[in-house]
């Protein structure tokens, strides 16, 4: 059971808005998850962006939520960057506005957040780290490249079973403008819609 506000957000997702070209980009991720599900193996997804501050966290949280929503078992979603910075506060605030329960576990230059989509589920632990941090899996995972900079600048991801580029525009371009909140929400909802589409395609 997702929190009611997240349920309402999910009801607004319209898979018809996803173009056929974009569905083709998402298909390798669907295939990876389906293969794991068919074999009763754990699905590990490491969502990677340059700074692990915005898109990779939004993707991690929405993917984990979608797996729970559709009852796809043994799915563990992680995130990382080619360098560690901090989870950008507006990314956390955007998730909060969509109904996620967010607590700050530690302050500092790289705060740690607990992000919950359901009262009874384990939280996603959100903080910035490199993709090969000890917190993340070492092997048998799919590396999902959520930005073209990380995809182009990081040709080899050690331990990745599959590498899948699914890039999103950076909401950072709106930082400091009146459009910031709207832009972050738009990007979050796009990522949410696409991650829910992916998991809706998995046959149990």
C-alpha cells in the first residue's frame, strides 16, 4: 500500500504520453527485469548520473516504488554518480510534494535521507555516492545511465551485467529561476511515469 498522496500521483500517470521511440529506449530495462523475474533471481538496478544529486535519485526512488506497486519481488534499486556531491534539496522536496515520507537522518555537506513510499516498506536511503561505493552492489546489476554525460564519460562500469542508457534532461537548468519547482516536478513525474510503465510490463 503506497501512501495515499503517492497513489493519487500514480493515477495521474498516462503511459500513452510515452512515445514509441521512448518505449524502445525503455525496452532493454523491461527485458532485463523480466529475465531476472522469470529465473526468480534478484533484480539489482544501479541508476547512475554524474553527480548522484537529482535524476539518479528520482529514478531510484520511483523504480523502487513501481516494483512494490506492481508486486515485482526481489527488486533492489540503488543510485550513484561518477563523483559524489549531495542529494540536491529540491529533488528531495519534489518527492515530498508527491507524497513520499522524507526524514533527514544526518546533516552536513552530504546529508542522508530516509525516503518512504509506504508505511510498511523499508525506506530508500538517499545520499550522494559514487556508483562503485560499498553501499551499492558489486556484481550482477544493470547500470542505468540516467544522463548522457555519465553515459559518455564512463564507458565501463565494473560488475555491471548490462548497461542501459535511459537519459533524462537535467532539471538543474532551472535552479535559481521562478520555474525551478515546476521543472523539478515535471522531471520527477516523467521519470515516475516511465518507471511505472517499465514495471507494468513485467509478467509475473
